[in-house]
């Protein structure tokens, strides 16, 4: 995560904790009986738990979708890489085949030139 994202997350966490601490302080200092205060704390705790569970489920869904997206993208990249590798292989095979044909022609030409030179030399020796 980027440095900016970390700071933003820290701020949100701090704001949430501050809100909870403020709510608890407000409940504890309110002019109510102990039983009423406990009921208020329990009610707010249940609401916070419900909210946390809902947020957890939402984050789980987002995480699962992100995993699906990463897997799909990985497969796409792998297929693209395989196609590129096959193209490079075909080009290398063509280049090697072409080089082999060229080398074979050059060897044949060199053999003919050598044979001609030998024939000329033999004719000179016969004279």
C-alpha cells in the first residue's frame, strides 16, 4: 500500500476510535441510572457489532472479487506470454533454417570455386 493510503487508513481508524470513545464517554457521564446506562451500552454495542459484521461481509465480497480479477488477469498475461514465446520460437526457427540454407549455398559455391581453381592449376601443369 502506498504511503498516502496508509495515512488515510490511519486517519479513518483514529476517527472511528475517537467516535467510539466519545460515545462511551457520553454514555458514562450522562445523568442516567446504571441499568439505563448498561442498556444503552449494550444497544450501541450490538449496533456496532452489526455494522462491523456487515462491513466484514462487504470486504470479504470485495476480496473475493479482487481474487477472481487477479486470477483472470494472470491467465490472460500467461496466454499472451505463451503466444509471444511461440512467435519468437517460430522466428528463430525460420532464421536458423535460412542461415543453414545460406551456409549450404556458400559451401557449394566454395567447392565449385575450389574445383575450378584446381582445374586451372592442373591445366597449367600439363602444359
